[in-house]
């Protein structure tokens, strides 16, 4: 069909007018089956059931002790108060406990990232006598409960005169079998050609590890960092035994010791302290969630 400039197109006799948008491909909206709706409903219910205790804990931290005892099943506080948080910051010196927890957790995370990645690199890419027995020992330690080694570890720390010190809180957890296994599994997937090319260029093993291998280990390092931070931040029994003075207490220890009164537990104080303990954990996981998922997928751990 030919048209002239400024004139409308001439329609042939018997031809039908062309509808606007004719000839375009129709887009079909994806349909959701009943099974998918049922799956979504189950997931929503599961999320709600999981979050209910945390929501009740946060709302309960703004209640007074009398209101909690009078109506323990209530959700919204009748007279919201910040008295529980004020008491933590003014009467219990939470700043000292928070600094201790941050110091212990950060140094423990840094130690695990360095030492576990180095051992994982050695087990994955280096050849040396005793490599296989060493890896079997690491796998065996994964199956040994921590309570089995708790008393010997405490005796060892005591003989080294590190009771009630920061090194005594940190050194026993600077490396973990799970971290070594996690890093070893990921570093095995690094192509050997990269390492061989670096060796041909004259790089030593330490430089290869720092300049070639370690920059590729972002996801597993983030995963290891999150797991180590959670374990160190929530660790209660070891700081309770080793830290024998208040200036060395961590947040979980302080929460357990100062949440009780002379006659009964102060539930409002306990809930407020619990909120402050879990808040850093939630923030760390939210910020590193993408790296955590990638690290779990890359190492093949379910």
C-alpha cells in the first residue's frame, strides 16, 4: 500500500481496516497454579510463626515488669516505656560488655578468615607429606562435640595463665574445622592453570595465596565470617568460665547475670537485653546475605 505525503492511506475495496496494535505479539501473563499458591501460603505461615517470638520480644521490651506479669500474653504495651533500655545503659554499663563482645567477635572472625583460608589452600593445592591424614583429622574434629574438649581446653588456658584475659577468650577459637573444610572445598575449584602461571612468573606460595587465590574467595569468606561472628557473638559458656571479672564479661554473660532480681526475674530487662544482643546479628546477616548464599552454593554444602 502506497501513501503520499500529507494524505491518509488509501484503503483497497473489500479490505478490512487494520486494528491498532495488530501484528504485535501477544504477551501472556504467567499464571499461578493452585500448587504454587499453596506453597506460598505455607511459606507465609512459616515466616509468621518464625517471626512471632521476635516481634513479641521487641514489643515486650517496652513494657514494665508489672504489665508483663499482669498480661503475659498481650502484644501491644499499654504504657510503652524505655526504662528497661535506660537501666541497661545507665545502671549495668552495657557499653563495656558491648565493647568486649565486639572485640572478641571481630578478632575471632579475622583469625578464622586468615588461618582457615591458609590451611584450606594448603590442603587443596599443595602437596606435602601427611596431607591426607591431616585432612582426615580435620573431618574427625567436625564430628567431635565442643563439650568434649571444653575441660582440657580450659586446663590448657589456665596453665598458660590466660584466665580472665582477652587472649584466653579469643585464642581457642581463632580457627575451626568447619572453616578449614569450607575454604578447602572452594579453593579446590580454583583452576590450577592460574596457580601454575603465577609460579612460572616467579611468585611464591604466600604471594600466590594473597594475590591470586584469596581475591577469588569472596563468597566463602563472607560465609565463614557470618558463621564465625554468629558463633562468637552468641558464645556463652566459654566467656562465663574464662571471664572472671565484670570488665571482661561479654553481652550474653551480662544478660544472664543481670537479668535476675532478688526475688524474681526481671522479664522486661531480659527482653530489652535480648533485643540488643540479636540486633548486630540481624544487621550482619542482612548486609552479607547475598554473599552467604553464594558461598553456600559455591562450596556445595547443603
